[in-house]
C-alpha cells in the first residue's frame, strides 16, 4: 500500500514542478522536482524529472538522474547511448 501511495505523491510533485516551471518559478520548481525524485526508483518518472530539471536549468540534477538511468538495466541501448552522449556534452569526457 505504501509504495503506490508514494508513487502517486511523487507524480503529483512532478506535475506541480511542471506547473511551477510553466509559471516561471524555477527555484520552487527545482525544490519540488528534487522532492519528486526521492523514494523508490521509477525509470519513467526519473526520465521525466531529468527533462524538467534541464528546463529548470538544473544541469547537475539532470545529469545525476541521467547517470542513474544510463546504468538501469531496463533502459534501452539507444536511450543509454543518448544519455551517455548528453552526459559527455554536459560534464566532459571521463577520466
């Protein structure tokens, strides 16, 4: 029971973050999106949150979520490659 309730809460926080972004309140959006990312791993939600973090100009948060998505076994190879390329563009090449 707790997990579905938490997922619903996080989905609502993501929707609130999206609305705050649309309204131009990036500070509140960033805080809300960070709260939406807490909890159980949900690849679809995390991908959505990563895109919203980019829109909120929070590249570090987007990169953290992208890195987690890139190593998730459920992420498709094409998406994994795209995430890796985006990470290299944002952070530079590894080592």
